[in-house]
């Protein structure tokens, strides 16, 4: 049990310190970190973001206005974070491989892509 607790603590530490982008994006793909996409200046950062299958991606709004991360639909993964105010986050677990486009339903000019390998 202690070994499991130590392993979980190590994973959390890596996750909390894994950001490689000033926008909170981490690039994905396993390694224990939860990939994140920042929403700032009416844009998603990073995009595209590449993650491994069975990875949860979290979007965090760093703008002063509400945004969403909403899948474009089609075959495969679909999601909608709902309205995310400043500082709010929403997540989706990607369970299949593919390239998944998404947008902000409030601002049609905002687009992003998640590549799942």
C-alpha cells in the first residue's frame, strides 16, 4: 500500500510540473501527465496537441470571456466542455485513435485539433 501511495504521489508531482507552454499546454501522450490546452487571447494553445489513446485532455480558460471546447462531430470522439468562465476547466477522455477537430461554440473563428495515437 505504501508503494502505491508513493507511486501516486510521484505521478501527481510530475503532472503538476509538466507544463511546457506559457498557456498551460503540455503536449500529450502518456508519461503520467495530464495534457492541457490553454484558452487565451481567443485561441487554443497548443494546437494541434498529440496524445496517446486513453488520455484525458483538460482545457482551461485564461480569457476574461466564456469559451467552450466542442468537438466538430462526425465519427469517433464527441465532447463539449460547456461554458468555461475565466479560470474554469473542462476535460474529455480520448478512447480511440484519430484526429479530432474542435471549436469554441461562442467564437466560431476559434479552432483546435487533438491527434490521438
